[in-house]
């Protein structure tokens, strides 16, 4: 989807340059989410680049107590992205890391604290960026399904992502959105928590998939791939007939891609 | 009580297999989450009150020494005695001494988490006193010889059927054929058994939700009325509290009370909010003739000087555990000491040492709901992360997960090598993936795949490889 060659330099310069923070999970497990994000951003009028020097935002190190590794990765990410007008990521958790935690992590580093704060101020989770910054009000997609939307915790509580995805999903023709009981509850992923405390993590996700199934949905949507791998893995093991997908795929109308976990 | 937090993992696994516990936890979650949310939503100024409550406590903690001295002065002026204890052992001895001097035989108790923290009951019983818990939940765990599983609902882990069985076992003097299947019958029976104790008690011990510096008043917030009977009927009233419970004024308490009951039980105000200032004055119709306030430091001064200071704002409402997915899954006993849930995972390492409690801050998905519901805006996830940093610094470098983390961090700081390794890793993952995704023998996947599939990566290579292939801008 390269830009049309007839486009003039002037119209290009008016479009915001967006650096896409792909996230390490999307890079490895589900690149189609990254490409869906690119499509949505370009449709909204952005110029999208994905810096090749990005790796991971450092959250695994940060949450494991390895503060100095987290600081190094934060600085690397800041250097890679600070030249853009905006940094956008298809993950509330990585977005929260840049927006909320980088300034905290680097507040005592004189060379970096200001840079961390300015990066934080222009970093957004994908769907909230589309709605709140680019003013997107609808998508031109048809997707007949009964869908539950799971609010991934970091996006919900660190970035206030709640209404934006529902707003856009509601414009999809054929898609009915249903709400899960106690919808603010965690899915039990929590990064390394899911493998350090697998029994507890399993109990939490089993409770969540039970509540999801109780809605009678056949599609489960969320905005964070970590949570989605957890939910899809549990739903797959339980043999439930529920497709699991990232919100970007659905908004971009990528119904041709198999759902997460390959089941449909 | 002796902490068993080091065995958190095993205790959690047992809790997950305990069907009675799971029933009780399911009921508790449904009840608390709904009623707390609606109580908050009914009060338009709730968010502003949280800010005000936080500011009051921050101010108090910044001038704690001054307010404690004022409190001591005012309690003394009102005719009470103030006793300072640095350690749990000192507090126990002080209380024992007061009971001995009074020639006490029976000691009744209102609900007090500090008393649990310093294991007061065991100490007093060993010293020969009869100790009776009068809060229904505390009474239940006393007859079961268990620690509390929740800071405001100590027996929230029990089902009604378990309580009935305990009463039948413990109240042998009552007719065996009596009908106590209904909750109201259970409460009536407890009331009947406890009533006699209130009257015969020589000493009543309560905790305190707040200590008011300007008036020398201690405050308890309760629903059963047992606390009032505990502190009014016996000759001697002992209040046991830690130093961070002080607030400057009556006005301040009024502000914090408005967020406390709503966050604790979803009530606008609890059934009883009782203010006690000194002993019975001449002309008072009732009240104790002696009033003692035992002020315990118990490690709080150290916390005050640390990065965990904000945890001292806690007013013990329990909202963090009521909304915690880990607490919902395993309940309070798995945490292995007095304070469970997110606030417990912050306080326990501070009070018993991180070496013994290292699992507690780790066993969190960092969902952040605790911070969201905390009326005092304690940044609980941030504090759990601080503990993880302490734990990380103490961990052996040879530890397998530590080595994996170091290798990953090293690689992630070398983008070219990282992307090459990702491509190779992805190729291998796709090669070994079956219909259920990744196999369980890969490093670190076993814990995951025991209960869940690990979805196989998509076809086509990493995002960055595909992006470069399409000739897209990588800057």
C-alpha cells in the first residue's frame, strides 16, 4: 500500500508522520495486526513508518524489577521514535509503558527526563489515537458477528481506552457488541505472571472465558496481543467456538486472516 | 502468627482446589464489587473526596511526630493513659501488664488487625486470660483457630454450611436439634453466646480506625455493635493502634469516613461509627473507668522513611482485595500472614522481610484495578514493582529466569541481532508448532501449556521482515 506517486510534496507534508511501535509480540506472533494498524492509520491520513531499530519497549524488564535494563531499552525506544509527530502502538500495555512509565523511570536522568516526557505526550494507543486525535468516527467494514469486547487492563486504566473502540466497532455493519459481566476484570495474562504463577493465571482466565461465553458471542475482540494470546489459548483448550481477534484486524476488515489460534 | 508467605505458591494451589473456598470467594466477589461500585457512583463528589482524603493523610504523615505528640497530650488531658511500643513484643507485654494489674480474667475484643499482627490472643491466653473475640467474623476464626482471610471480613472464606458445622461443634451446651440453617439464626446464636461474655469481661480491647489528634479521640467503624459493647461495658478499655492511624482533626475524620464505608462495604456510612475520648467522666452513665491507648510503631517509622511511605495512607477498607483477580482466585490465607491482597503484598514484605514474602509482589498481573479503587489513591502496582526491584537485586544471578531475562535484555539492546534472532526463533517456533500451537517442552511454555494452548505464530515471517520486504520506510 505505497502512497500514490501522484501525491505532491505539499499534501505529504501536511499529514502527520506516525512512528508505529509494532510491539515485540505483534512482530513475532501476529504481524497482520501491525499491517491492520498501518492500514487504519493511512486511511486516517497519516504517514506511517516502522523504525527498524525498535525491539521491545522494556516492559518485561521493568515489571521484573530489572530497572537498569528497562532504562536502557526506554532510552533506545525514545531515540528511535522522538523524531515523529506521533508514536502509535496497537497495544494499551506498551502505550502505557511509554506514556506513563517512561517519565517515571527516567525522572532522575537529567539527559533523558525531558525527552521521556515529550515522547510520552505524543504516544497513543492505536484506537484512541484514531478517535481522539485523528477524529475518525467510522470504518467502512462489514463483519457479521456477535462480539464481546474485552478491555485490556493497561489500556483501560493507564490510558482511558474504553469508549473509543466500542464507538468504532459499532459502525461495522453486521457487528453486534455485547458486554461481559464484571468487564473491568483482568484476563490473568500479566506478562511473566502467566508463566510464573500458571495455576493462578489459569484460574483467572478460565473465569474470564466463562463470562465471555455466557454472552453468547462468537467473536472476542481486545486491543492487546498478550491478553489475546492468553484468551485464545484458553478458549482453544476449552474447545469453545469463539474466534479471537485484535481490534485492529476487525476495524481494518481483515476477515481473510485466520483468527488467533487458527480456529474459526 | 507465624508467617507462611514463603509457601505462597503451594498455598495458592491448595486454595484453587478447595471447593468450599471457591464458593465463598465467588459469592464475596459478586457482592462486594457490585455494591462498592454503586456506592461510589451514587456520590458525585467521590473523586474529589479521594483527593482530599489523600491530601489529609499525606499532610499527617509529613508531620507525624507533631500530631502524635498532640494526640498524647489530648488523651492524657481526657484522663487516659498513652503507652508507646516500638515492637510487637513491647505492645504485648504492655497489654498483659494492664490486664494483670486489673486482676482480669476475661478479656473481650473488638476487631483489630493490629492485634492479629502482633498475635495478641495467643500471648494473652498463654498468660492465663480468657480471650473472646466479639466480632462475628473474628469469633468464627477464633473458634476455628484460623487467621483472618480478609481485613474487614475475617471469615469471608467460609460458607454458611461450614459456619453451621462450627457452631454445632463449638456450642455443645445448646440443643443439638436446633435449626440454624438460616444466616439470621446463626447470627442470633452468636449474639446469645457472646452477650454473656460482654457482661463478665474485665477488660475490653479494640483497635482504632482513626486517632484524632486535636481531641485525643479514638474511632471505631463497625456494623455489629460488638465494638461498642467491648469498649463500654468492661472496667478497662485498651485501644491498640499503630502510629499512622492518627489524623489531625474531627473534620479530617469526617472527610475520610465518607470514602471509607463506601469503599469497604458499599454503605454510605457503617451502622456504628463510635468516638471514644478518655474514661468515664463523673456524671457519665456508663463507660470504662480506665482508658489506655497503646501506640505501636511496629516497623511503621521505617516504612515512613522508605519508598513505601504512601502505603501508610491505607485506611484498611479492603477494596483492593475485593477487586483483585489474584485474591478472587486464591483468597486471603494463601498470602500467608495477616494482610492479604494488594495492600498485603506491599505491607507484608515491609513487615516480615522480602526474603520471606518475595512471592507476594510477584504474584500480580499488574492489572491496576487496586489502585483504581483505592480510596486513598495508593499507587499499589508501583509499590509492588519497587518490591520486585528489591527482590531482583537479591536474586541469584544463576537463577534460570534471571539468566533468560538478562539474555533477552542484552539482545533487545542490539536491534540488528535481535531481529535476526527473532527470524530464527520464529522459524523454529513454526517448525515445532502443532495443531494446538507451541509444544510444552519449549523453555518457559510449560506453565502456560498445562492449561492453555499457545497459539502458533502467523505464517509469513516477522512484521519487520515483511515490512522491509515490502520496501516500506524504516527510517
